[in-house]
């Protein structure tokens, strides 16, 4: 009988081990209200990489049932909680781990609790710390024992994955209690023992409470939290310095939770020996006005050229709308410094742009760029008000009919109204309008747009450009944009370049779009020569200069990023003057202009973007922070 029992036990263990996926990394989260989540869940928080999972800890109508794994769309702790550090811990982890790794969290947290509520022997002495229903109903939901609830879920999770770490955020209720590290050590030791874990491979990360730099009412507790590694050798403290708080000075704001969660992940990745790329702009790294944006583009001149990529968050080679993804990041480990977005079809009243990206997603992406400290640039290829054909239909003269005095001018104003409504809605929950670069009516010297040279005279174009900017700024209040003027490379001289120029008062950025001269059969000497006169014009007029759009379709020359774009930007005059260079998008159904990981061009794109004078997002954010520290 004993032999039979041992065999049966061994078989059960073997089944358990075989069911575990070593690539499913699980993290246990516990604590009080800041781990539970106390800030609003905003629009940008609803799209989550499907590789980030949460095990539902309580039954919630319309979400999922307890003990089920689901994509970690918040709330993660209970049915009515808000955004928490666990949210952006998991997102940041999957952003920095191989695609083969899935991350799961289990979040059992009770607002207002003493840490000893999670002590398996003492919990009953602390399950009535508060008598009010807001506390007692939470205890009841966890059957009176949150610790055992966490253990039960964790054991269930171990059947499908491997526990890799434990996250704690607690301390407000234990304010000033110098024994707190010992209390935490008891809970941690019990977790390790009850789940048959090894402390060496399952570290504990504990976050500071709201910092004194945010007026944190419990900030002195951070001195006690700092002593935790003395009580637990595998414990590490996550700083809350500069992490924004709500007005109560007890709880972090939504943005604060995003930053704090990313810091938890940065520490965990560091402990796992993984170099993380986590952009934490913070307040000082964000661009909050057109003045700041203009000053930035002037200040980077001669120091670094910002690298931009169109639609980088929306899709890439073989994928679409995967939270945190970007082909630039997949190749280089970092995001671009600039992000391009297209608003063509906004005037039609639809839900998606001409590239099938939802306008709500574009708005969310633009806000994400703002939070991360990047630069947004927006183009607009509208459908003609005459017959609603797209921007590439040049069979009819359009511009003469939509400028002031034209038959369709009032209809065109309605299109601008729709555009302005979207642009004015690019603002944070606090009401900060997100500054951006607007690049309308580009490549007007070409023949492929209905505002191009074959169907539009220079004077008509200038009137179109001027009216567009005046109407948006003066009539509609779109006061958070810089304006770029960007002919195509067809122009050969400074005089030709300025034929369509609308005037200094309408332009902030002097640019050029150039694909042809950088193509396989093009001449980089011509590309450099043309950028030289663009730079001369910009410097003479006190404007910013840029390579506003470029790329090579499907990169048949795998060395293109070094031999073509890299060579142009390495020219001494170009590198000393232009502020940014922007390449076109990677469309999962058609083409790509930036390398993707499986393409042989990836190594050359990586080499190009590793150059000291070419900046990605982290380079830009660190530069901004340095400037603010100097001030």
C-alpha cells in the first residue's frame, strides 16, 4: 500500500510539473489600497498586450470568474478597484521579455489593512481594523482570510506557471511602526514555505509610500520601509521619488501608478539580469507646450537628430495593435523619439483613418507618447470635398474650389471643423493640450496629390495653406501645434523650394520629404545638397530644419540605414543642423520602411540607431531631464 501511495504521489507530481509552463512567469501582489489601486482607469489603460494576464481573484459580473486567467485589462485586484502598480509592472515586463514569455499577476489587496492581516497566525486580530462596510465587506469577500485566499490562488496558478517574484505595497496603516520589517518578513517566509518556493529565486519587491516630494502624509514611513532588506536578504525597495500623487497625498495618481509599476518591473528585470528599456519621462521629461516643443527642437540641434517612425505603436510587420509593441523597439530595444500619425478621413466622420487605424486608438497613442516624453507629428490627407475621392486623385482641380471665394469653401470649413475637434481633444485628464507638429499639404511640388503642382497654382496653394492654419488657430483655438512646410525632393534650387512657401508667420519647421534621392538608384549627394539649402533657408529665417519624411520600400538594399540614410545624416552640415528625421510605416498587409527583426536589414538599422548622434526615446528623455536639472 505504501509503495502504491508513493507511485501515485509521484505520478501526481509528474503531472503537475509537466503542466507547468516555464515560460509563464507569475507574480504575487499584495498590500493595501495603493496595491489595490485607487486612481482612475483611463482610456489609454484599456488596451493590454495579451501576453500579460491576471488571475481573477474574485467573481465579477461581466469580467470573469475567480481563478480564471484573462488578459490583464484593469481592474486587477477586485471588481471596483482602480489602476495599480501591478498594471504597469506587467506591461513593462512583457515589453522587455522575449515574445515567448507570458506574465501573469495575482493581486489580493485590502485598502486600509494592517500588514498583519496577511499573517497566517495573526490575521484574525486585524480583520476588523476598521468597522465601516468599505473595509468589512472586503474582508468578507476573501472569506475572512486574505492570506489564505492568496495562497489558494497561487497554488492554482502553479499548475500552469512558475512564481518568479512577490510585489508588496503597504505601510500607511503601519505608519511609524518600527517592527514593520519583521512583520513583513513573517508574511514573506510563510509565503515561501506554504508555496514550496525558494527565496533565492523569488525576490520580494516593496514600494515606498507617497514620497515627501509630493507632500506624502505617510512619507516618514519610507525610512522604515528602507530597512526591509535588513530583515529579508532577498527584499528590494522601489522608490516613489517624483511619483505623482492624488490630492489626498496618500494615494498615487493614474500617472503615478504607471511610473511606479514600471519601476517595480525595472527592478525585477535587473534582478533577472535583463537590461530593460523603460521610458519614465516623469513630469520634467514631458513636453507640455508649443514653446517647450520649439525650444527642444532648437536645443537638440547639433547634439542629436531625433529618429521618428510613422504609426509605430499601431502596427508593424506581421502584427497590429499589440500594446507596447513597435518594430523599432523590436529591433533596437528602444522606441523612436518621434511618432507620426495620419488623420486622413477624420473629415468623413468615420471611426478610422485611411490606414484603418481607429481614431480613438490614435488619440490614445498620442497621449502615450506625451506621457513617455516623445514628440508627435501629424499629417492629414483629406478626401476631396468635391466628390470625396482620396488625396491621390488628381483628375480634378480641387484647391481653387475650397479656398476663400470657392464654391466648396464652406464644405471645406466643415472638414476643418472635424479636424479641429479631434486636435483640440488631444489633452490630458488635467486639461493639458498635447503639443504636436502639424505637417499639412506636403509634397505640393509633386504630381500625386490634388493639391500638387499639376492641378494647383503656387498662389492657390499658398492661400490654402494660410487659410488652413489661420482657421485652425484663430477660429478653432488649435493653439498647441507647430507647423511644418515640406516639399518633395523634386525641387532643385532654393528658389524652387520657396515657390509654394506660405510665409514666415505660418511656418515653424522647414523640411523636405525625400525618398527618391535615398533610394537604391538615387544619389545621396543630391539628398545632401538639397538638405543643405533647406538648412540655409531655415537658418536664415530662424526656423527649425528637418528631413520630414523618407524611407525605402521593403528595404531591398539591406544596408540602407547605414549606406543611405546614415550617410546623409552623417554629413557634417546636416548633423549639425537638422532636428529630426522621420521614416514611413511598417504595414502588416503591404510593406515596411523600417527593418523588422527577421529581415537582414535589422543589423544595419540597429547599427545606425546606435550612433551617438541619432536619438531614440530614452536619449531624448534623458536629455530633457538633464536640461531641467541644469535649470
